[in-house]
């Protein structure tokens, strides 16, 4: 689910793929393939996201690993994460920058 986590981070920051690719120092086509799940995100790309969006890389990894999972011990965290994802998806629908190249 790393691809979805990275896409939602970009959308949350109201950036088009081309803008994000430029800020991250990667090609727009590469970013598109990563977001679609056609290519796996490298640790280097995750670190670029962390630096660009000022999010700890560990938080990005945790977020992506726990999307859609409901372990008994983490039920509350999962519920909160689910609501955050739904909020981000709602914001995406309101954004003009939610395009997928």
C-alpha cells in the first residue's frame, strides 16, 4: 500500500504529479508508475518524500504498512487512520490537483 500512501501524501499537499516529481527530483512518468503500483517505491524515494513533505520516513512506512489492516491490538489506531484516509480522499475530490498522469 506504499503507492497509495505516497499518492495521498502528494494529494494532501495539493500537488499535481508533475509538480511533485519536480520537487522530488524524479520523472513524472516514474512517479506515476509508483503511485499506480507498477513500480515499487525505493527507500531513496521515501527519503525524498520525507524531506520534501517534512514527514519522518518512519511515519510514511508505518502509515503505508497499516493502511487497511485491523489487528486486534491496533483497532483504535486503524480506526483513526481509516478516518484520516477518508478525509484525505474527500479532500482529493475537492482538489483540482488530484489528477493521475
